[in-house]
C-alpha cells in the first residue's frame, strides 16, 4: 500500500512540475473561497436554531437543556467560520 501511495505522490509532483502548478491560491479567488466558506456555517446555525425551536415546542420542560445545547452548537459552528476567516488572512 505504501508503494502505491508513494508512486501516486511522485506522479502528482511530476505532473505539478511539468504544468507549473504550485498549489497556491492567489488573488480574488481567496475572496470567493472565503465567501463560499461563510455560507456553510450560516446554514448550519440556521439548522441548529430551527431544530432547537422545534424541540422546545415539543417538550417545553426541556427548554433549558435544549437552549444550552443550542448555544454550544452555535459556538462550534461559528468557530468553523472564524477559522476560515483566520485562514483567509494567513493565506
């Protein structure tokens, strides 16, 4: 298995050298990439909040637990957006 992987990596490097591809993304493509990356967490937060509201309506006695879990889900989803934002400035 390692021989196959090494051969694939070698072939990829040879192809990259022959075509002049460096694997770097420059210019306005960075902006497009971050814009697309920001859409995912937005959709994720919408799903988390929508499902939390549904859960609160179905079981009002679990409202505090559902709300806490919802805010944790929002925080983790937003962390992905912030990570993409930081990588935008680093790259």
